[in-house]
C-alpha cells in the first residue's frame, strides 16, 4: 500500500543512537530526518529532540495532472498502484490520456470474491498449483495485475494469484479510512457475556485479523503453553478454517493472566521465571512455533500484562527471542502491550514495557488503551477516551514505526454507582437494557467521543453509564487513521453494538495488507 509522509513525531535521542539507527527504527531515509531538522552533519547528541517524518496508513489526497509524455502505466508505477486501479477510480473507459487531465491516485485496491468458491494459485494462470481455496466475500489487497489475473496478499503474508472472473475489483481514494480491524475472540464468560463465535462468524468480511484469547503461559512451567478454558482442538481448527476461508489472519493470544482471581502476583512470578534466562526465553519461543504449527495459525499475539519492574530488560529480551524464532519460519509476531504516554515511570502496570525495544522485534504493536477509567476507585468515564487515545498513540509513534501500530479500543463499558463508589462491566446489550428499564436518555460526549446516560436505581443510588456504540467506534477508528496508525483492535467480539458492522462495511475500507 502506498505510504506518504504527512506529519511528524518528536524523538529524544538516547545513548547509543545514531542517525542511521533512528532512521532504521522509523523506516525513513536519513536525508529526510536531516532535512526536516536542518542538520548540517550526521552528528547528534543524547537528549536532542528530533522531528521524525511520520507516515500514514494511507496517503493524503493526490490529484495528478497529466504531462506530456505520460502514460497511465508510468503514472501507476510511480505511485505504486496499477493502471486498472487508476482507471477504476477515475471511471476511465480506456488508457488514453490528455495533457492537463486530472487523475485521482488510488490509495488501496481490493478484489472481493463473488463466486461461492475461488482458487488462489501460485501464478497467473489455471496451470499453476492451487495454494488455497476461499469462499464468497473474501477480500484481498491487490498488489499487481497480469492479463486477467490479480496478484494478491494472503492471510499468511505470502502472495498468490486469483482470476478476475471470480472477483469484483474495487479501487479507493482518500475519502474513506483504510483500517486494519482486529477482533479479539473469547469463550463465554457468563450468562450475560456470550462467546465471540456468533459475532465472528457473522462479520468475517469486516475483519482483518482474528486474535484467539485461548492460550496462557503455564504457571507450573512458564516455558510451556496451556489452554485457557475448555475447548477441543477440533474447535480451534474450525475457527482457523473459517478465518482462512475469508482471507483473515488468525493468531492465538498467549497471556499471563487470571491464575488467581484478584491477585496479580502469580502473573508476575510466571513472567519472572520465564524471562530469567536465555534458555527459558528460547524454549518458550520454540514452543510458540510448535503451537502455531499444530493449529495452522499465521503467527502469535503475546499479551503479557503483569510484570515486576526489575524484569523490564529481560522482558524485552523475551520479545527479541520470540521475534527471532518466529521470523526464521516466516510467522507473524504481534504484541498486545499496556498503554503508556511517556518514558516517565508513573504507572507500575505499564512501566516495565520498553516500547522502543519491544517494537524492534514485532511486526505489529497493539497498544491496549482500555484502562483509563473503570479500575477500582475510578471516577466515572469511558474505558477509552479520544483524548487518551491521541496522547498515548502520539507517544507510541515516537518509539515505534507507525506502520506497526494498532490502537486497541473497548466495545464494552461501565455502569458507575456514584453513591457507592463502585462500577460493573456492561456490554452494549446490557447498557441498552438499563437504558430501557430506567427510561434514560443517551447523550454523546463530543470531547471523549463516547456515549453515556444517567439513571437512579431502586435504592436511590445515582448511576452513570459509559458505553460504546456505532458512533463512538467509528469516531475512534477514524481517529486512528488521522493519527497515522494502522487501525483498531476490538476487545472483544460478542459485546459490541451490532450496528458497528454495517458502519465498517459502508464507511471503512478493511485493510488486508497484513
């Protein structure tokens, strides 16, 4: 996908940094950094603030004026798109151009399967071997075209070819965000917290990735991985097939949570043992590879959340070991990481996570934003406000290339009992039932980009309910795009406003480049 610098982030030079290492980290040319900061040489010093050219998930609008000697194919090549994409976006019936003609340059092109089943092959023709078979509705990012065949990106990061006779071709300008949409998947958590299965199966065309919160680091032997919850291997195989049928990348989420209700010490001790030696770290990484290969996953997402601050450096080495082992095999490495807004040690929960170090080793860095409100003793408010999202992601971009960044946002909310100073978890459905029961009026907080309502219960206690709906999820998805990060991860499928899926279908282009 075409990426063009559109803004800047500020980076503070650290010990051992050079212009080359900084440029490599943020994937921008050294000359651009020098020019932006008006540097006369490559000399930099610790503590120096450098503006870093930022890149967008998609480009800002480009209208190209045709010049003498231009051809459609030359223009397409210059902008890393295809002639067909330009023709489709501009409603051209031929490739003939006129001097002075204005062309809109596409930012994303896709092929959507329209037949019941379609083969993806190793080359542009029916004589090539079939790599995989997908079903109606599967979406592909189109990288190139040869005659009547599209070169497309597959769920595992490789390329394949699909015939134009079985797909609908679309080209998009900059009027819609191109966003990666990741769905976290869980088992049923109780009568009012259903599993994610129905939501996933019903809404696959609007997802880029599926992250299965179904595996945990073993407490008895932290170099190994155990199932989290009761399910069979066959059930996992079915989920993988359902995802791959729609060209969706699928990963297990491997975490260190919920060993003992209300106690984070076991979680911290598990990580302490795991990261304590290179032998342990490497053994765990190799066991992740075995997990991926057992179920035909496309990679893994590591969700480590409770860590002793003294284990911070060794934790970064764990991500390094995992990255090395996964990348040897060509597997995708994602990390879900607690949110922080600066390098300053202000929160023991997020302080152990060195964004810059972890970011070096992963393909995708998901920032878990949903801890702003709702913790014990918290004032009333949304799990994620637009302001917090902007603050955290702006900081994250100074440490990690935005091409790797995803904002994890909530689809759930909280019912705050203001008089008893406590809160309870609410899904969208639960919130709507409370609204109906107490005849409450929903308002939308424009600053926080989140809806809420108030009510008084039978005991006279005043309540404030903050939740998420179609309007708030669209606002935060658009904010992620404006901030130049890749999209949003939704915690979790099955708790959302069902209307978000029609919103994604109509207003967001689902990114299938990763």
